[in-house]
């Protein structure tokens, strides 16, 4: 299943596997895909899934929301980052739209949601519609 949302003025294609779609429909509560581009001593991409998050979330479906942020960590260890270390906003947080991914793919394996995201080489900015440019659903 494919969906399209707008995050920080950039269109994002969200692709759900068949398993992910079924798992979402079986949930009583929505889940939020937290998409982070991590800057620091390394560049890393992560997608985590939470029942709720602080901050702005755009609805992909009635059972799936998405949040995006550029972050950094005080630690330089993927093991600690994946283990729950707390991020802080990266100084370029005001320019998040420059870093929003083009495609987010969500799957469901071994009773857990998984996700990854990617960028394409060229893309056009979304036209200003006069609404809040931070998060808008399409």
C-alpha cells in the first residue's frame, strides 16, 4: 500500500508491506513511525515505532502517524542509540525540510514493525498552499 504525506514542505511516499497493513488494522491504538536522520560522529538513519511521541505528527492512515527530526546524540555508539539513548535536536533543526526523506518503507516481521527510508537524487519542493508549512497531510 502506498500513501503520500507532506512533512516540512516535502512530499514523502510511505510504502506499507502487506504484513504491516494487516498488523496496523489489527491494532487497537495507532502507532507513530519516528523517522530520525542522525548527525554526529557518523551519519545514520533510523525508524522507530512508538505508541505516542511529543511534538508534531502527521497522519498517514487512521492507524499510522509519522514524525521526522534531524538529531544528534551525546554518545557515538549505534548500540547505545538503538538501546534507547536520548537524542537532542541537531542545530540544523530549523532546516529540517532539507533532510526529509523521499520514501519511507514500513514492514512487519517477527511481531515488530520495522522501517527504513531513502532519498532520490532529484525532487521538487511542494507548492505552498497557504496552510501550515510544517506538517500537512495529503
